[in-house]
C-alpha cells in the first residue's frame, strides 16, 4: 500500500482487483479484497436485506441499519436475500456527528477489550450475532470492558457484499471485476 502507485490483489493465482492503493482500499470489488486490504481488517457482518418504510435496510440480527438512498434501487431487488455488510474499523464512531450523523445508522455493541494506541484506540466489541467487531475511534478514558455502547456508522463507507460466490461488492455500480468467469473466481 505504501510503496506502489498501483497494486494488484490476487487470490489463488487469479487477479481480484487492480488500482491505486486508495481505490482498492475504499472500493473493494469483493469480500476477499475488502478483508485482505487494511489493518485491522474490514468487519464482515452476515445479515439480510429488507425493504421497509420506503427504504432498504441491512438486518444484522441485533440491529437494522438503514442503507443509503443511492443503493435503494440496486439492493431493493435483493430484498429478503442474505448479504454481508462490510465496515472498516475507522468508519465507526462513538458520536453521532459529522460524517457519522445519520438516520438509523447505529450498531449497539458490548465492549470486550480496549486497546489504547495513543490518539486513537481499538475497541474490540460485538453483538449477540457478531462477537468480533473492531472499531478504531478517538481515544477516550471513560470506556471500560463490559460496557454497552452505541457505534455510529459512516454510511458512505459501508459496503454490501453478496453472501455467496465471489462475494461481489453490490454497493459499487461502476467497477471492473476479475475477467475470469465466476466459476473460476469461486475456487
């Protein structure tokens, strides 16, 4: 990521994505790329897409997250289907302000471990269904293990991946995927 102007992400000898480091990081074409690039890795939450109140939601099992309006058409056709929501640790916040303001963008978590990193800290937390979620937030001394918190999501940074197959990023409307047939990508 730091040395190249362009990177190629490969899995099992097949090219998954080619682009600048930031393109690959911010717009992963599939679950593998999303989980492979970045430290800590992208959180992957299993759930289901729902149509409700003229919106499209991701139902994680503990919380329903309202997805951005620009995804309504592409994901609305998949209402009722399983999907995976990907969210990077730094796209979560303890405060509903700035890019974390939203409508129904809250994930309730229970803190397991706090790792201070200086100005930032990693919070290892979970829901009943997803016990291993990492959030990288501004350091605060008022938090402790066992505490229940609300984590606000930057909905512009949420990715919705198909649950089966190659795990294509359904959130991207204009991307180039691997030129190999999907049957070869699934191996």
